[in-house]
C-alpha cells in the first residue's frame, strides 16, 4: 500500500503505528512495575544493539527477534506468572 498512497499519508501512518504501540504498552505498565521495568530494559537493549559495532550490522528485524526471545525468556524465568487452580 505504501506505493499507492501519497507520501504524506504513509508518513502519518508510520507515526500512528508508534502511537498505537504506546497505547498498548502504557496502561499495563502503569499497573505493573515489573512490566514497566522490562519495557525500559527492552528499550535500552535495543539502543545498545543498534550502537554496538558488531550487533549494528544485523538487520533491524533480526535484532528485534533476538531481543524479544532473550528478554521474554529472561522475564519468564525471573518473573513467572502464577496460575490459578480452578476446581472443576
């Protein structure tokens, strides 16, 4: 669609995408300090991956996948979600 739409609309939609992402992560982060900390750690790790010479040569999509797996894995080990037992 990017080739069909005018450049101004494509630019506006790319900014809207960031706005939607923020709208998705901010409300739960306000209620949960662990989640807020993980978001900050994720942003810092993303910046680090973008600035380090060896890691910055990796494509941005691959960096996002690597960071997602690493941070989600660490968070799952350190902060597991307790399941509720429902008697049937």
